[in-house]
């Protein structure tokens, strides 16, 4: 009967290990955000040219910049920021 407990424990260990692994979705999002950031760095934030480099539409690039919260950083070029650190844009006054 001690084997049953061991199997249960090993299943829990395997389950915990799988929970720590990144998912395909997070790996893809990270790679996509890094590629966009790299293209923006190479073009000095010329979004039209960056979209051409990435072979996506300009509007698609704008959407992904917003989706991944990619913002400029004065210290080290462009970077990806988690949503919790992004401040809302100020509204323009007329």
C-alpha cells in the first residue's frame, strides 16, 4: 500500500513541474514582443519601417505595441512593460 502514496506524490510533483513551465502562448507573446522591440530599436521608433521589417501591417504593429505595452525608455531604448507599470496617457486639451 505504500506504493499508492508514492505514486500520488510523484503525480503531484509532475503536476507542480508542469505548472512552472511557460505555456506556448506566453513563449509566443514574449518572442513577438521582443521582435517588435528589436525592430523599433533598429528603426529609431519609425513604426512604418518597423512594420515593413516585421512583414505586418502598420495598424497591426500599432495594435501589438498597445497589446504588449511597449513604451519608450530614455535609459535603454524601447522595452516591454507589464500592464501594472504602464500609466494611462494624458488627454489632449484643445
